[in-house]
């Protein structure tokens, strides 16, 4: 008997030893895979600029007028140089000696490596208080450094009392580059720091915040690795705007999913002594809501593929890739770490194995009191909440989302903006950023007449290869001769049967007056003529954004509604969830409209702001309703609808609130990048998420569900249950 017992014990120990190997090898393998992926993705944070572009023209539909003109323009120019407009201004009238010194400085600048082409001579203004010059910059150079270099060089050689400002397309592009400069370091640092502080406050643990934050950071590194190579292969188009949103979205989503799984793990540790079983049950219980939540966000983001603007359509797959890796990290890397550390992860607040006490918090905790208060007067709660949210929606009328001037895209000081203002005081404000017209060879004179007759056009030139400067002035009498009397006028350059005209506008290229001029020109031009340039690009971008907004928002609503119906196996509940989320979005936009216009004094908003705000708020806001209602449905199957609502709200209250605060904090971090669009998106999403977390999901949805009762599950079998 002793030998038999010893043999049996030996076999048992052998089985336990063999069973232990997968529990050691699997998490080790998962951690190793993520570690390798992060080691390759991490170094790419400083190299995103190599595969990204912030050129607005590259985001327009290929069929847009501005895109066609931009592509054809390179056939008429000897180079693809980006023009910088340099303004020299003084409080006193510039003397001949001053102009000579300025010209000498321009000759020196022409020898710089960043200059690609002939630098124009200094052109004095009629009032004698300013001069301007055009410096073509190498498109392959770092424009931020190039603009600084020529500006410093010219300022050093300028006469005393003369201020040098660099503006024009190169100046504004340099401003954008400077605005996005902190996206790799500052944005990530602020976002990760904010999340770390929140996690420490939530868990009051030394190790768990590091585990969760590592999950988010590893997800971001591997997502960036994937996106970077796809952008390098030109499969995806990447911009600073898309990059910033990707960073924030992955950190926020991965942290949210991690919070959900960790909360479930803590629950299981109270009823499971074995940490392996607790991890397995936590993953099993969190899998459906995490997949449903991430799938909903991905579905909403992929609707952006319907956009005419590549800046919108490319965000869909880029952000979706980020969400995929956020889900994978939360469901593989995080469980592996929890399996390694077990209960020690929560130290010093280590959860004890106490199955008999596991339901105490459901009966006595703070969220249990909230749930009882909502269920005591559900109709009063949901009506009062809905009225307050509806009042907030009224502010939507104050949101001016028709587009903003290029000079206002960057917040704070801007040399290019200051230079444009100086340019407008002394020269035609559109200097350096002309409207470009591509006309047929046999109708170009008609197109020129339209330009010359326009009050918004100061002067007109035509591309002419045999003219000294590559272009010739056009007047009502035709192309002007360049040289002494009797010199023949240059012949216009003809490419594929078309010629290129350029019109200097009297108003700044990014002003509403210039936009009105270009729209008028387009209406009056011969049918075959196309108008492009900086102003036309802005017009086409805004028009495409408005088209996208009107098309994509209804599609997102339908797609997410279908997903919710499949997830909850019901019709009424998804309709309620969508209606409350849309109401929350309207309130967020209304508050934003009042704040942006009357408090912060912003010059307006890009038409894409409401679209992005809607996609993020509806897709992300519905997450918390998914977290809540999937748990409510789980509890309803056992305890009935009313008790299921109470238990669901009680159990998920803490984790959803924490997740909402984390996501709001990460999106709020976007405001450290001084780009108007990102600052506006930061507020709208952060405020909207907090609204969803503390009002919609805590009060409105539970109160409505309680008031409606079991009919909320119609037409599933739950709606026909007796309780």
C-alpha cells in the first residue's frame, strides 16, 4: 500500500510538473514576442517624419481642381522648389543704400545649400517702408531649418532698424513643422505621465500601474512599427495629425482595456486561489466586451475610408491598426504579466482569497448606493438628465466649422503670420501665394481676361520659358515684351496643349475674401480652365470635409447600431444606447461651440472637427455603454432585469469611471501640441468622454433601462422573462 501510495503521489507530482510547464512557457513566449516587437518599434518614434507629410494638396482627391493643377504645375516649372516670401520692413522709409544692403544679403543667401533656384531681387513697396523678395527652397530640405537659416542670414545682413520676416508657403509649412515638433517627445511624455498618475491613484499599488502602462506602451510601439513600414511602402499616408491621434488613441484604448481585465482579475482572485485559473477566468470574462468595444471603434474608424480627403480616409486604417494592437496587448501581454506576478501585482493592497465576502462591495459600496438612488426614481433621473444635456446641445449653433485661415492653424507666435500681415500692409496681400490657372492654349486669353477683370486680382503672369524669370506679365493688351522697344513678347510655354497663368490676389491667400475671389473666378472661367493654388486647395479641402461629414456620420450611426444589436441580441437597448450617445455628442459640441467662440476666441474650426469629434465620441463613448450593458446582460440572465441593472452598474462603476478619466486625460494631452485642430479635438473628446462616463453611463442609461424594464431586451427571450 505504501509503495502504491508513493507511486500515486509521484505520478501526481509529475502531472503537476508537466502542467506547470505550459503555464511558464506560454507567458514567457508572449512577453518575449511583445518585447521583440517593441524593441523594433521603439526607435521609430524619432523617425516618423521620414515617412509622413503635412502638405494639404497630397490629401485632396485626385480629381479635384487644385490637385490637377498642382500636378500639372511641375511640367511648367524648372524645379519643385517651395517659395519663401521674405518681407523687409522698417518704420522709416528705406533708402537706396538700404535696398543695396538687402540685395547684397539676398545674393549671399542664394549660395546656401537649402536654396534651389534663382533668388529674386528686392522689390520696394510703393510707400517705401518695405521690400519683398522670393527665395525658392529645396523641397527635400527640412523646411523648418531652411526658413530659420535664411531668416537668420538675412537679418544679420539687414540694415539697422529693418525687420526680416519669412512667410509664404515655406513659412507656413515651417510653422506647422514646428507645431508638430513635440509630438514624439512632449505629447507622449504628457500622455504617459497623466496615465501613470491616474493609475497610481486608482490602484494605490507600486507595481500594477507599471504593468498596465507597459501594456499600453508596448501596444503603441508595435502599432507604430506596423504603420511606419506601411507608410514607407506608400500603402498608407501618414501626417503629424494622424500620428498624434494614433499615439493618444492606442495609449487610451489599451489602458481602458487593461483596466477592465485587471478589475475582472481582482474579482476572480477573491474566489479563486489559483492565479492561473483567475487569469483564465478574467480573460474569458473580459474577452467579449473588449473585442466588442474594439470592434465597434474599428468599425467606426473604417467608415472614414468613405472620405474624399486622404487625411481622413488614411486615419481610418492607421487608427484601426492601433486599436487592434491595443486589444491584442490587453488580451495577451497583460495576462502574461499578471500570471507572472499574480497577487503581488496589487501590493500593498493585495486581494485576499475570501469567496464568502466577495459580494460585500456589491451591497455596500459607493456605486451600490448610486445604483439604488437611480433605481429609486428612474423617470425623474433620466428626464432631468436628458433636459440638461439637451440644453447643452443648443450651443452647437455657435460652432463655426466652415474652415480657418492657414495663418491660424498654429496657435501662439508665428513669424509667417506676422510676415503675412506686414506683406498685406505694403504689397498685395496675396504675394507669393498666387491663384494658378491651367487653361487650354486656344482659350488662355479668355481666362486671362477673367483674371484681369476681377477686383480681387492685382496682377497676372504667364509661364514663358524664354522669359528671363520664366514668366511674363499679362495685361489687357496681351503678353508684355521684356526688354528694349521692339523686343518681341515671350511666347507662353505650352505643355500638352495647356498654358499656366498665375494671378496675384489683392487679399491674403488664406482669407475669406481670397476664397470668394477664387470661387468667383471658377464660375467665370472657360469650362476647360482649372483654378488651383493655396486658396483653391483650402476651398477644395473644406468642401471635401463638408461632404465627408454629411456622408460618414449617418454611416457610422448605422454600422455601430447594427453591431450593438448583434452584441446585445436586442433592438431596444441598442437604440437607447445610440440615442444617449448622440445626445452626449451634441452636448459636447454645444459646449465646445460656446467655449471656442466666446471664451477662447478661436477663429473658427475646420469642417473635419465635428466629423472627428463624432467618430471618436460615438465609437469611444459607446465603449462604456458596452462595458456596462454586457455586464448588465450577464447579470440579468441570472438575477433578472432590475437586479441585473443594479449589479451591472455597481460592479462596473469603478472600472468604467477610471477608464473614462484615463481616456479623457490622454486626449486632453493633445492640447500640448499648438495646432488648432488638435486642441479643439482634445477638448471635444475629453469633455465628451467625461460626460459619457459620469452622466450618460452612470445616470441616463441605467435610469432609462430601469424605467423601460425588461422590454429593453426586446425582441430577445430576456424581454419575456417574468422578472
